[in-house]
């Protein structure tokens, strides 16, 4: 299932970072990730047997955002979004708003 979208903080897109998603309803874990570009846009991929595959398996996911400005030894504001996202159907568009998170 293709998933594209944008990460925002309020009304402004974030400037880079990464996403990781944890599937909630499948006993077999999938590695689902995305790089967030300088405008906040992303496209999810699944890593399976060392290969990057476009899209993600159907299911409910918890999303974790890590900002691009990571300096070792400094506190990083990693954000776990409180909303669970249900990925169904061939095309999915998400807007992930960090201001509504934990």
C-alpha cells in the first residue's frame, strides 16, 4: 500500500528528519521507515530481507518522528504521535501534525 504525506508542526512543514512506524496488529514485525525532506514530505518504504520496498503492509501503525538535527550527546525531541494510523487501500495520504502529539 503506497503511503505519501507531510509532517507538519502546526501549519508549517518540518525541515527534514525521519519516520519509523510500528505495526500494531501483526505478530511479525515489519521495518517501515521514511526520510522526511526539507519541506516535510515523505514516502514510506518497508525494509524486508535487506531490500527497500515501496509501500507498507496493510494495518494499524504508531508513528515516531526523529528530527534531522541530531547531535550526539544532546537531547533530541523524538516524537511519538498519539494517533494510530490505519493503512488500507492502494493509495494513502497522511498529514502528521507534531503539535497534536504527546
